[in-house]
């Protein structure tokens, strides 16, 4: 059984301590990180990769960790000539842990980084502090720091290119015909049912529903297929205070299948 030794609320409280050192962590060696410098695109953006290598049996988490995971948090404040960083998340695996679900990676993963420089054509000094959750028999948070100099010109890296190819398909690529969401009140917040008319993504399919509002927590969905329709039911927990309003167009629904994943931006009322 997985034994969690760090509560999510405690983990989030560490965000205010990013600039300060953490106590030595006995699990620091279970994951190592390095930057694959990558190349500068024709549009001026730099494409690099963050490679994470985990010890045997350990895993880390996707941008949505699930009910049994710890969310990753990135701080790029120490970088120079950096305007923005977009992480292109490869399709994660689905893990079931004692009745709870999580999404993430094991062994080795490369996270492609699309980096916008402040000054096009100039080198980028990339520096980051990252909080990651890692899990085996215990689940713990780790702080990882790394730095890399990204030249204005670089070599195309097939490892980063392969990781980019592992991203979820767009709605068009996944041949999604319709995406409709029905919502209804619930004592704990709001029930949502997403009905997605799309081909199977292969094997067991799991739909992950995200909102852009951190105060709205979404439960693991119950996902089933009815012919050409994928149906996902979940509970959106109400925030601690204030009225609850859901903008369906701001939702992200990611379907994780055995063959590929599909990312759907927004859904229609239904």
C-alpha cells in the first residue's frame, strides 16, 4: 500500500519558501534532472527539454497529478533573457493506487520546453527551482534546481523532437466531432458530465477534466464508452467561499488512451 508522508496542503505552503533552502531530503537521489539545450526555431522561440531520470520503481507526476499525486510547480525567476516558458507535457500513464488515481511518468521522461526570449537572437540563461512529487512506497516532495545556457543557435535534438511527438493530439487530430458538458448542482459543488463524440484512443480510456481556477478541485472522473460516445462524470468541488460559476469554454478535457491522448479545449452546453 502506498504510504503518503506529506499532505498536499503542506506541499502548497512551500511555494512561499521558493527563495529559501529546504532541509536535506533523504530521497533527493531518486530523481536526477538535466537540460537538453535544443534549438532556436524560425519563429524565434527556443525548444529545449528537461530530462528527468527516476530510480527503479519511482514515478513523478503530470501537470494534473490526480487524487493520489502531488502537483509539480516551476519557478523560472532566476533566468535571464526569458519572457515565457511553456511546458509541452507528453502523454502520461494512469496509475491506480489503493482506490485512488494518479497521472505521471516512470523511469525517464523528457518535458519539452518552448521558451520565448525577451531579446530574440540572444542566448538564454535558464535557471529554475522545481518542486516535484515522487512516489514509490512513500510519496514525498523534492526540490530540484538546475541551470543551462541556451545558445542563440543549437542543434536539432531527436530526443526532444520525440517527446514533442508524444504530446496529446488536438481535437482535429483526434477526430473529435462534438464535446458537450452538462452541469448540475451537488451539495459539494457541481456535477459535470462530458459527452465526447470521438473515436477510441485505444484500450482503457480515462478523461481528465481541468479548470483554470485552482480553487475548483475536480475529482477523478468515471469514464465509460457508449459506441462512438465517450462519457465522463466528475464532481467539481465548490471553493471555500464565494459563488460558483463554471465557464465551459475554459475547461480542458484530456482523454488518455492506450494508443494516444487527445486534448479538448472547452465544451458546449448540454
